[in-house]
């Protein structure tokens, strides 16, 4: 009977259950919105729709306490019934996998352990103030107390116990040009809205840049009479007077700095190079002992000769004297290979070594290390790196001289790892996602190469109606002597004897890849559950397949990647009989949107019934309207004034005479990476040529559509467009009519049965 329950009634029932269960804060409600136990039955969504995707609980990575028995995490939800967001801080019991509610407050965030049974968190108040609170897990809420209120919005907190018994407290917040805490909510608004600039950078991602900059602030907490208080009066700006900014905008966070009893390390852009043209970020060290120093020492740069690109993920060893980090070589290639690095002693900032270094400078390990974690004894590093559409966990000796062999993969749950934490001296708590599960916590034992799932937000996809059996892979020859890999997602109701229209997804980047990981914006399962077989190729330019394939896109935007996609389509035609390529549709965003516009003007474009372009490039000649100019300088092999031919060669606008396929265009006003005109121009051309087309514009979104209500509209517009031209909407109507008949028959038979019983 539950399968006949309309979706909105199902969701109302779910929400009612949430309201009832929330009366009992000890109950495990972290999975309620997608799975509700009623009389020993579990209600699951009958179809994985955009509403299910966007309403499902979103969990943060789990952070264990020192004993490794409990873990903190947050969970947020959005209700399309109430049009409201909720946010909770929850406690996970590692042994049982059950969670309990600690804090239910939309303004509460960043729970952080400050003992085995106490946690600290932030609460954003009115007028931009931030209150720091401490609570106990035994009786949450009843024992919460305020440590301090800071008259600014702080975030990205890290704490560390110091030898003197105090606790270092470090966070990030905006600083004014004179180094003081900035509180925009309390700043007097000017009478004019004019902005005047005399140099690059003028805007970044989705905002026009101002004078205030990110900075790192520190203080210390001490415990008196059982409560933590500030050991010093005020937060101290660690970067005051240095011209440095950290975390690095627009996405920098806690991964941009780390603390230990010896001090602070952080990454920051080189202030002598223009951030619009160069990627160079350096690693800096500030020695601190008490974290109450009113005048911090000046930051000192960590030397890495020959490497001048992005620096990321600095992490102190447990002894506090070593730092592991990653560094790129090129200062104008944002997707260059990160090299795993070691600063062997903070007392000598010239003592840096590269892991797997080779004489040719390429490195013996061809993958891209990302997040880093020291083992409990500091003898190993645990590293995440992408390989063949999955982000794996690897173990590396912490001494580069001992890392003679390239690392091997440690077994984890299906999908991609997104966070790793020490759970005990020998085990890790790993957070991951997959194409069917939006959050999974597991205990990993590197020594035995085993993993045990502690908690899955969707019961490995079951509450979404998804299973791993729907996920597959294909590999085919690309345009040259190399293989290209693609992920395949089939409908949950898949029948190999039937044929399903193709949804051909093209990723952005272009130095990126489709992964076996969850996405709230481009989720292949949403398309598959409409009745498509989804194929997501990772052609030339993709990460995770070695640097040769990734770097092959330089100067080749419409060349090798396009030919790889042609090969992919041909492979599908010949080798996947259950795919109806006569009803194919193609979709892409960012560089994927560029490729949609390029395909539109080339033979592959005639293979599709409809196209979808989200925030795509219409003309490569407009690439200097972007904000990070190092991107086109690298990918198009020079500036537009030095190498105009390189830009013109791969310009989709040069081929508009060939455009003929119906196309949906989506663009947003706050996308400063690809300005709105890149969406308006192709729409105007499609309309002028009489080609069926539609423009969907979001005035309050950036390169990504993030607001739930906007995202729902995005999904509705995209699905209605492709379903119309692939014929899926006709099939859906037929299925609904058949379902109505079945329901009527069921009702009639029940009625007849009742009559006979009487």
C-alpha cells in the first residue's frame, strides 16, 4: 500500500513523524526524512525525484573524540512544505551506530570536541555577533554555557590542548585594512554604491571585492571552576601588517591552516603577484607558545625551490615539529599536479622534501594527493587521491626517503572518501559518499585492510530506492592511443530486454571528473530514475587518470575531448543494446556547457534530440571577462593579445550557422566566472534562428544553483525539457494512466470483496 501513497502525502507523513519524534531528543532522528520506521516497516521514497534529493538530510563528516567512542556531526534539512531549513548537531555512538540530538538550532554550527565529554560550538546572533558555547554530551542543553561573544562573524575554528593546560583557540574572520575585526552588519552604509578600482582583481566568484580580507585570529581558553573562559581579553590577528590573506578565497577553510603547541602554519597568496593572473600560494609559519601573545611574530615563508603553484592542506604531526602539505609546480595552472611535501622541522623552514620525486620533475606517483592525516605514531601519512572516478585512501611512509614504492589503496566503503580522522592508535573514522549514498561513516583498519560501516544516511541507498547494482563502468578507446572511462547509472527498474533513452552528461572543469560520489546539483540517479541510462564520460582533461590525459586538453578544448565524446557515443551505439541513442539528450555545465555549445555546431550535435547548457562558454573570445585570468592564459596557451588564434580555434560562436538542435540555457546573474552574457548570446541566436530554445535565469545564484527552491526549479526545468524531446514524458503519462487503472481495479476488488463478505 505504501507504494501507492502520493509523494506529497508520504512527505507529510514523514514530517509528522519528525515532529512527533523530536519530542524525544534521545531518539535517533538523523535518518528520519528519508526513512521512517512504522510498525517495524521502513517507509522509503517510491521514486528518487528532485524533491527527495533536495529534502534529504545532509550530514557533515563525523569527528570522533579522543577516546574514539563518540563522534560529532551536523545534519541539515530543507522542507518544501514549510519552506524552511533545519540544522542539528548530533552525537554518533561509534559502537552502535545510533545518534542522539545535542543541539537543534539553525544558528548553531561547527561542533568541536574540547574534551571527551564536552564540545564547543558557535552560534551566530543578531548584528553579526558570534557566541562561543560549551556543552556536555551527557545532558545536552541543560549545561550549556557561554564562553564569550565576539562582535564579528567568525568561522573555521580549530582548537589544540597546550602543554600549560590551556587550549589554543584559532578561527578565521574578516579584518579591516588596519587589522581590526570587521563586522559588516555594523558598518555604516555609504550613500553611494559606486566601486572604484585601479588594478586587478575587481571581483571573484560571486562578489565584487572590497577592502576587508580574510584573516586568522587566535586566543587561548583556560578552565576555571569547571568552565572554560578566555585566557586573554581579545582575539589577536595573526596576520596583522603582513599583507597576507588566509583562508584563501573563495573556498578556503580549516584546510588552509593548522595549529600545534609550536605555533601556526597557513597558506596565503603571494602579495607581490596579482591574484587574477597567478595561482601562487605559499606556506607560512608563525611560532607561538601560549596563543596569548599580543604581538605575534611575523610570518615566515616555508621554502619549496622549483615549486611555485598552489599550496594546500598543511597538517602538523602529533609531535608538532613536522608539517605535511601539498604544493603545485606551475604558478598559472590551477589544476597542476599537487606534490606531497614534508617540512621536517619547523625550526628550519628550508628543510622541505618532495615525496616520489624524480629527476624529470614529473614524480613517480601519477595521482593527485588531496587531504592528509598523520598516523597516531607519526610514522605514516594517510592521503586521499582520486583514481578512476573514485577518491581512495592511501598510506604513505611519513619519511620521503622510506617512500620508495608508490602507495597502495586501503579498503574503504563503496564510492569516494571525503574525510579521514584518527579513531584510535590503529583505526580511522572515514566519511564517504557514493552515487547511491549521500553520507556513510565507516571504521577503517589500515593494518588489516578492512572496513566496517557504522552509519549510512540512506542505508546504502535503500531509502532512496537506489542500489549499487544500478552502477556500472565502461572503457573505450579515445581519440588517440589511450583509454577513456565512463560511469554508467541505470534506472532502479532496469530491464536489459528494454531500451532506454540516453542521458549523456559532460563534466565541467575542464580539469575535473565524474566521480562515484554524491552530488546535490548534478546527480545522475535523478536522471536515471526518470527512465534514462546515464553515461558520464571522463574524456581528455579529466582528473584521476594520470597527468598525461589531464594535461592533454591544453590548447585542445574542442579537439581531443570532443573526439573522445564522439568515441563514447559510438561505443554506446555498438555495445549497449539497451540504450536508445535515437532518443539521446546531452547535458553539461561550465566547461561541460562549453562542450554543449561546441557540439551544437558539430556533427555530434545532430545525434541528440535536445541539449542543456548550464553556465557554459558561448565564445572563447569572451574568456577575459572572467575573474581568474590565469585560467584562460594556461588553457589557451597565452593571453588573448599574444595568442588570439588559440582562442579563435575553439570558439563555439564561430559555428553558429550549424546550430539546429533544441537547447535549454541556464545562467545566473552572480556567476562572475562566466558572466550572464555567455547565456544571453546563445539564447538570442537560437531564438533568431527559430530553433526551439528556452532561457532560465537565476538573479541570486552564482556558478552553482544552491538555494533549495531555485534548485527545485532548475531540476523541473531541466527534466521537463529533456523528457519532452526524448519522449520520456509520454511514457510517464502512459505509466500514470496504467497506474490509475490498477488502483481502480484494486479499489473495485476490495469493494467487491467487502460486499461478498457481507
